[in-house]
């Protein structure tokens, strides 16, 4: 019989070979009171891959992301990160796993009372306590340069545009060099030019860092640009999962309507 050690070694090897998914969600169910939100969702994301999660408002996209981050507990099902099920994991162990994840929330992307630089420094202050002040300052500068915001480090979030706030949110999400990037509506509320710039930035980061990413979006154009695969949710289920071409070729009525209306 294989020991836990054998299994761990095998897992590590298959990850190196690029076989095991970084994120594997199996049969996830979630209800709030009598309201069923997720009804058996299964999805997986490999290293270097971006999965776009699409669906109408209220279909549970943000809930799904919050479950993957461990901020919400599913009623049943599993969320495996590098093969480890995080559902019901002790807080300290979850904290360790969460350090591998960078996330950008749908709302309130930044702390209003902190400057741009302080926002980006926040995860470093809390999780890289060994870093000196000057090392941290240098790292923040690098991160801000990476998202094209180097000159704005001293500004307050209220003094920069929505697109710039998303950029800073992205820089903060990248601060701990995550293997997993989870973005909830990174282009929502932005004009098409700013949206395009954020999409380009996400693509660039993906190419450079080869993270496993999940991007929740309403924006089909953006999903098509940044994602390798798309999953369309409706009424708690994945209606279809595949490439943009797979969606285009689908004759499922809901998929056809979604593409027509998007
Ligand atoms: N903590 C909660 N308590 C009760 N209901 C909740 C909670 N969180 C989410 N819901 C409900 O779950 C459903 C899905 O919410 P969710 O925010 O995931 O939708 P969404 O697909 O992200 O929508 P949008 O596109 O508008 O962001 C909604 O009906 C919402 O009201
Ligand atoms: Mg949402």
C-alpha cells in the first residue's frame, strides 16, 4: 500500500510533469438558508492556465471564489490546492496555503486610509516580517512598476481612477509571489480602453509568472482575451466548460443566448 510519503512524492512529481491541477474543485455545493447557490460544481486549473468563470449576476461566481480562498465553507464537496483538500482545514494551515494565493476582490479593492504604496506593502508587512524596511520599499516599487503605477506610490486610493485602483490591487495580489491568482471582476466598471489595459496586464503577468488563475468576469471579450478555458455557470451548475471556440460551437440554448447577449 502506498504511504502518505509515497503519495506526496507522486503528487510533487506529477505537478512537476504538469499533470496534477493546482486547483481542483469537486462537486461543490453551497446553500444560504433555502437558497441553493452552487449545486455540484467541478472545475480544475493547471499551472500556467487561466480559467474564466462567467455567468449572470447572482449565479454564485464570487461565492465560488470565496470558497476557493477558504473564506466561505461549502456544504459539501472539496477544494484541493496542490492535492490538499482545504475544506475544514485548521486556520493556521489555511493561512499557510492562502499565502500562495493572490486575490483581488470584486469590491473594496484597496484600503481607503492607506496610500498606494502602503496598500501594496500590506501583505509584506504581515507575512514577510523578515524583510527590512528598505527591502520592502524596493519590492513595493518593483511591484508598482510592474503594473505601470510607479509614479503614484504616495497617492490615496480616492485620488486615482478605477482602472488605476485595479492595477494597485493587482500589485498587492502579487506581493507574496503567489502560485495562484484569483480575480473577481478585474475589469468591471471600467471603460473599454482601461479594461483592455487590465487584460493586457493580466496576460503579461500570466506569461511571466505562470500562475494558475481563476478570473470571474461578466465580460466575454475580456474572458476570450485572457483565458485558456471558460466555464459558464447557471443555476448552480457548470453549463459548459471549454475554449471560446467550444462555446461558440455549442448548441445548448443557454450558451447561445449568453454569447448573443454578451
Ligand atoms: N453571505 C451570504 N449570505 C446569504 N446569501 C449570500 C451570501 N453570499 C452570497 N449570497 C447569495 O448567493 C448568490 C450568489 O452570489 P454571488 O455574489 O456569488 O453572485 P455573483 O455571480 O458573483 O454575482 P455578480 O455577478 O453580481 O457579482 C446571490 O443570490 C447572493 O445574494
Ligand atoms: Mg460577484
